[in-house]
């Protein structure tokens, strides 16, 4: 199923985390290996700069003048170590902590060697010690860097004292104070870095916890939406579908590959109302009643999500068939009370009038005018009695006994009987059902009465003679719809527009011979079976009565 529903589990805050998350929790969007590789590139560049200082004149670069032999060997060794460290970071072996702390200690020792061979901190490269002091924060936040900074400061002062003693100086040289200042600066930098790392780590942990909460809330919201009985769609401002739950997917006819597709591809009527709401009503919520694919009756509600500039729309879909059936039950209960009063107040006096007219018609002293008047009384009494009988039958009808019916086979049997009783030719009625094995759930007696009324009306009113009638019975299921329909189409002149609105009203008729209850009863029978009956004016002028079977009773 492509409805967008899926089984999700909430993000567990206690799930095990990997090594990188343990050693560097403050890096939210950066891989610590990338930072370490960048540091190894810096080490390679520093090794190259030291090699370059060997070939330049001593008057330009004052490095290695105290112990040139030691400086030369340290420079070559550092270049080799820099190349090896780049290869290690590329293959990520050994692990991050070993490389970060181990190579930082090597750098500190190398720089101490460079300072010693250059005569102490007066060489001016001591400031480079800050970088390897801060590097362990990438892989091992904590007290490691502070310990290394303290050891580096002690080493700098000790080195200067040793150089002064070795030079035989009775008074401390100015470089000793310089080394003390540099050691203090290194300790301060390490302390500030430690504070920043702690705050960053707390912020990272808080952001991660908030992210877990948001992920859990998002999955909870989606789980709720997916289990709602009403359909839910989230549509972008462009009209593309972002999300659809299972109910919405079923109401729209189970469309395939709907993600990011325009709404008009699957539901043009819904897209038309969406554009109307978007351009004239939004951001206020609004509801509309639509007929999806001219079949499924839906009530839609549009609600804006997000801001005005980057907004999406929440579309709530509800199938009105169940509500329609509940209203139908209330209507029939009221109709039953009304018809009981009619039967008591009208039928008895009407029977007395009809009986009296029959007795008078047996008199021998009646002339032709009196006989004609008695015939009018009896004819209208019969007509009135027929109307009451129709209303009583409608109100007394029992709960429909729905059965699964093969639509094409049932219609074929019905039409064969209808043709025989109305003396029609088989070529006057065409039957087309696709797919041929379609099944519906309906009371067969009710369906027979509905189809009989519709087809009989076509025979009586489409043309002046039945021989001119051409009746087409079509059935199927529209694309991207879940409901089955039957079209009863004749080749008559259609029904005037001023009468179409009242076509299904009780006692409304365009013929002097009818009671005005045939279409009304047909529609009520459809409603009681969870279906709908409507009239469609075709472009050719012909009439089309459509029965839509809800998927709940299909």
C-alpha cells in the first residue's frame, strides 16, 4: 500500500550511541574525523615549512642556529610522521582518541625540539604549541588538554632555565619571563577552550534531547493521523501532496504513486475547491460538500498550516454516506407517523366516497352527464387511494436485506424480464458493465423496484411511442474512486432545467397521470441501502439517472 502509512517506533533516548558520539558530543553536524584530517594537513604544511627553513639563509630564518644537527633530524622526522599521520587518518586507524591525543603529544615534543635547537622561545615559534594543546578536545573532551597545557608550561620554563644554566648566566635572561608569559597564555587558552567545550557539549546534549522529543512527537502525530477514520491530506502551496493517511488514500480511490504529485491528478473536484479556498477564503478554515469523481460524496475542510509565506494546507475528508443513512432513518420515522395520520384521516372518508359513487352508478335514473361525473369521482378516488398506498408502502418498508449481487448478471436478468413485459426489442436496450465481475451489496427487491421505476419512466416519457426509445445501461468504477455507479441513459429530450431541482421531491410530477412519488421512492430506497440517486443532464440533451453504490455496501 502506498498510502504513506507505516509502522514507526518512537526514538529511544537510551539507544546505544557510537564511538564518535561518545568522544565528541558537541559536534552536531561535523564528523570529527574530518577535523582531524584537516589538522594532519596542517601538520604536513608545518613540516614543509620547517624543511624550507633548512634551505634558506640563516639571516632570513633564525631556526636551528643553536643546534643545527638536532634541528635537521627533527625536521626530517616530523615530515615522516606527518605523512604517516595523514595515511592513518585516511584509513581511520588507530581510533580517533589514539590519533588525536597521540599525535598532539608528538607535535608538542617536536616543537620543544625545534625551540631547543633554535635557542628557546626567542625563536618565535612557541605560540604554535597552542594548536596541539587544543586538538584533544576534538576526540577526548575533558581534562586531557588542561594536563597537557600544564605540562607544556612547566616544560617551557624548565627549558629556559636549563638553557640559562648551560650558558653560565648568573642572572635570569629576559627569555625566562617570555616563557612564563607564553606558558600562562597556553594555560588560559586551554582553560577557555575547556569552558567552551563544556557549554557546547551541554547545548549539543540538549539539542539532541529536543531532537528526540520532536522525533517522538512527529511519529506520535503521524501515528494518530494514520489511525483516524476521517481522511487527512497535507498539501503544499503548489498543490503537491505531502502526506496522506490510510483513510484519505481509500476515500480518493487508492491512487498509486501519489507522493509529491499534484492534487488535480487524483481529485480534480477537490483541487478546484482548494484553489477557491486558497484564493478567496484562506487562511480562515472552510468546509465544502463535493462529489469526488462524480461518485463519492465527501465533506472537505481546509485548514492552513504554517506561515503565510511558507504555508501548507490540512485537508480533512469525511464520507457523508453514514450521516446520510442516519438522516434517512430519522426521515422514515417521521414519514411513518405522517402516513399513519393520513391513513386514519383520509383513507376512511375516501373509501366512503368511492363506495357511495359505486352505489350511485348502479342507479337506472342517471343520464350521461351524471354517469360521467361518477366516473370522474371514482377515477380520482382510485388515484388518491393509489397515492396513499404508495406513501404507506414507503413508510412501512422494512430494513433492507442486503445481498452480494453480481451486477452484470443481475442487470441482464432484469432487462430480459423488463423487455418482455413492455414489448420492447432487445436492440433498444444496451448493457455495458466494466469490469464484468463487479459485485455490489444491495437489497435485490429494492434494486428491482428502483431500476423498474427508472426504466419505466424512460418508456413512458422519453418519447411519444416506446418504439423510438433507445436505453443504455452503463456501469463501472471511475478512476481514483472507490464507488461503483450505474447510469440509466435514454435518448429523450431530457427534463427542463426549472424542474430538475424538484425532480426528487414527493408529489412533484411533470405528468398529469403520475403521482410524483416514483423518483422520490427510488431515491429513498437508494438511501436506505447506502447508495445515492441523482439526475445528470447530458450535453446531448438526453437524461441520465445515476445510482452510486457506496464502497461500504459494495
